[in-house]
């Protein structure tokens, strides 16, 4: 993640920036993703989505402290970290994280926000029909069994890092893992009973736009923070991130304008998220022109992927986690060697472009396969222990009242 520096002394400017970036990345889950997803569901399910995002953030934070951080960043194993940092047992107040100018505590917290949002992204695949206990169990197991090992492979010195895979801020670690896992869970839990022809439109498009706007702002912490320094790498990553998002929004609107005669707000902000997800792995190497090119490509490819999942594969990935996040993250990871060559501000690759592409493809394929198999096992286990799906009556009434005893709006029942 980002360019590592040699001097272990703590730097105040770097620390201040990563403290800020950490707050921005947490903002992406609470409240940004919660509002984005909450606005996309029916009014009778808004509180269930907010509760799921909030609870997953809390559960995964504690598990990151207990086990996740150590499994991802402790030790030098090829496949998994060791237990030396379980419960942060050796954390000191003044110690710097190796290879950075940051206090270890700041690095732990910054990485924790990534571990929080990644399983939260998957919530979009199974909204409006899943048991709350299943959300908690699947998210907890998934963070430890899928997210932590993949993080070690790519960012913790594991086998993909040794191979030279480049993933600046989470195209593979966050978006491929979440997207593929979302498809598996959506397939296993089955579609909502109105799918595909009776699905109602988002109940609050304005809320979707507010959530997406907060995600856009938070993404600067996600990508520019991954430089782990307050320098030129962070600045270029922020510029690339913004240009990709803006371009993808415009292109997605244009597609809808041509196809339907009018651009929708929900479609526009979906394009925004596609552009953000796609630039994420390449934010460290893409210059401005490369970012614009990648943003345009993301809108076209992710728009097609959303249609493919819903209409051809016919899996009810309710809020398009695979089509937007999974496909966007994979696209940015695979295109990384080529956008680095566009313009004069591109970053350095670990290999020659074609060789780097091959390495990137191995990383995407290996992580996608691992995520799919592990998620299938986790979901099967959750079904055995707590059950996956609410009954038909509860689904019809809505999860707000049946799962949480509350309603988002007074006239909702």
C-alpha cells in the first residue's frame, strides 16, 4: 500500500495526514455507505441496512484488534501473518510501524477502517431478505478468513507481494474480494421474492446521492491516504481519484441519456462509485490523463456488468456489488500497467507493462477464486448455525420492524 520509506522516525506531517485519512475512510462506512445503501432499498428496510452497516463496523473493529491485524501484517509468511500481534499485545505508544513514518497505532487504525468497509460493502448483495444474526456471523468470519489473508498476500509481504502485484489502495484486497463474495452470497441466499420484475425503485434517491457524495469525499482518505505519507504521491492519488469519479459520472449519465432519453440521479452516482472503485488500485501510478481514461472505461464496463449479473446470470445482487465494486476493482487492477503509461505523470511499475499485466491477472484470478470458495464455506456454515434467510412473511413486512422492532418512517406500517 503506497510507497514505503526507510527511516522509522515518526513524522508529524505524515501522522497528521493519516489521522485525517483514517477519519475519512471510517466516514465511508459510517455514515456514507449506510446512507447510500439505505436509500436504495424499500422504505420498510432502511433501518435494517443502517443497523447492518453499524453493527458490522463495530464487530470487525474489535476482531481487527484481536486477530485481524496480526493475521494481515505480522510475520513474514507467504500465506498468513502470525499471532505475534494478537490483541495488539506488543503495541507501544511511541513505536513506528516498520517502513513508515507513522506511529504503529495510527497504522493499525488506518488499516482497521479498510477491514471495516470491505465486509460492509457485501451488505449490498443481500439486503431486504437476510437474518441479522447471519449478517454478523458471515461478516466476522469473512473478515478473518478472506480479508485478512488476502491483505497479507498483497500488503503484508505475502506471496502476491513477492510476485510484484500492485494494488495501491484495494482494487484486489477490497473490491475484488467483496464483489466476488457478494455474488456468491446473493446466489446462495436466493433472490428477493419480487425479483426480477417486481423490484421497486429506490425509496430515497436523494439519500443515495448524499451517501455517494460522502463516499466520494471519504475516498480521498482511502486512496490518497494509502501513500502513507503527506507528499507528492498522496497529491497525485487524490487528483487521479477525483478525475476518475467525475469522468465516470458523466459517461454513465450519457449512457442512460442515450438509452432511456433521460439520465437518472441514482445512475449518475452509481457511475461515481464505479469510477472510484476502478481508480483505487491504480491511483498510485495513474496521472491525470490515465485517470480520465480509466474513469470513462469504468462507466462502460461496470454498466454492462450490472446488466449482465441481473439480466443474464439472473443473480439478485441487490445493490450491484459485483458489477460496480468487483468488476471495477478488477478492471483498475488489470488496466494499471497501461494507465501508468498515459501522460507524463505516471508512476513506476514493478515489471515491464505486459509482464506486469500478467502478474496483475494472476492476482485477480487467485483472489477471486479464493474469495468464492471461502465465502461459500462461510455462508454454508452460517446457514447451518443461525439460518440465512428470513421467512416470506417477514420479508413482506420489512426487516425494520420484524428484525429490529422499529420503523424508519412513522407511516411505514
